[in-house]
C-alpha cells in the first residue's frame, strides 16, 4: 500500500507560530483518517507524541489481511510508538501533559481522562452543541446547513458534551460531498487544535459550557438511511445524496446499479422518481438534477459522461436500493 501523505497544507504558518512555545508530552488516541492532519500538525508544532493509541488491526481487502487503522499506519510511518487496544481503559498509560482524542471509537473512563497533567481534549467536526454523535459531517449536509466547523472540547462522559475550548467555521459548498467536507474539516481542525493546545500550555485557555437546549444529534449512518424517498422535496433529496457520499451512498438502479454522488434541486416539476424530458428526476416538490454518479466498480463521473454509454432516458424510473 502507498504511504499516507498527511502533510497539513495551509497550516504551516499557524503551526510555526505555536512551535516556539514549550513542547507538551501528548498521548494521541485516534483511529479514523480525520485525525491524521492533527497528528502531523502537533508534531510540526514541536510537541512530543509519547504514544499513539488506536483500535486493533482489522481484516480488510479481498485477502482479509489484518490492517492497521489509518492513524496507526500514519504513526508507524512517522516512527511513533503505537498501542493497539480494544479498551484504552485497561492500558497502563505513560505520563503525559495532555490526551488528545479524535475519531477514536471507544468510551474513555474518568481515570484515563484525568490521567494527563492538563486533562483530555477532543476534536469534533461540528459547531457544538449542534450535531453530537458519530456522523456530524454527513448530517450537516443532509440537513441543508450552509456552514459547519470544528470544536475542540473537554472530554466528558456524556458524548460530545464537554466544555468548548475553541471553534472554527467552514462554509459548505453548494455541491460539496461529505467526503470532500471531511477532508477540508480535517485540515481546518488541525489548525484549531494546535492553537487550543498552545493556549492550554500557556494557561490562557477559556472554557465555555455548551447550551444543552441547542443540542442536536448526528447518529451513525447505515445503508437503510441512504434510501431515497422521491416523494420528498428536491432540496431534501439533493442534500441527502451529497451527505451520504461516499458512504453509505445513495444507491439506485436505472437499468444498471450505480451510486448518486452529487445533485442539486431544480424548480422544474416532474413525476416523483421518474426521469423527465430534460434528464432531471422528479420529486414530491421540484425536481433533482443529478450532476455526478458512480457506476458499480468504477470511478465517479459526470452524468453527461455516464449517458454516453448507459441508458438514462425520459420515462425511466430511478429505483432506490
């Protein structure tokens, strides 16, 4: 497999500003790719990564070979010590100034949270208290948000409910998918995290409790949630298509099976779930312009390119799978 490349583009100046500060000894707990830019940024700022704690290797690929998580793999490439564990609470952790947790996937007990000198922080990809939970990036797009961001919070026993130490805002593009927004927020979050860690080191960090009355949820997604109801409005359907890509993906059958990647609402009317004379798909209100699709086993392509070799004709029904 090719090496990961998570040099944090666009954050070098911010990282260099913080690197002049006193280095902290940091324990980093993460599994998913979202935390990779932050791990590199903390190292770039001069902090010492005492150990990287990640989920155990899992079978992957056609050969079902044991494969490290994206964070474990990156840590190994960077020459860091990696602790693979199914339960961080059972591990004997090294002395550290701070525990940073990003997309880790395990509940962390109070004794671990309080183990480091400065406690523990978590980077979460939403403007908390909105979108607490496993899929904040997806749900921000699905719900039609025009902006989102990152929050660095104190780790708490209630999911994503800790005091806020810092936030940043990011505009969501009109046709941006969840996968694209994930990558942008990962880099943006790295900048924010380095700033917050620097403030903690200098003793100037300010904590702000979350407003529980404003809390919303972002539950884990599944394939059933990605099914399209063509009786909903074009805006709702288009947002769902972008928010569900690349996973779980809004899969449909139009002669052949494919995944819808990118779409926008149109004010033209049409029969729900049926391709009109203009190539748009009708909805309960308005229509949906499918901009990009991904055929089974192939890369994503524009609908125009897809139509060069596949049927997408007026009167055909787009069946949600």
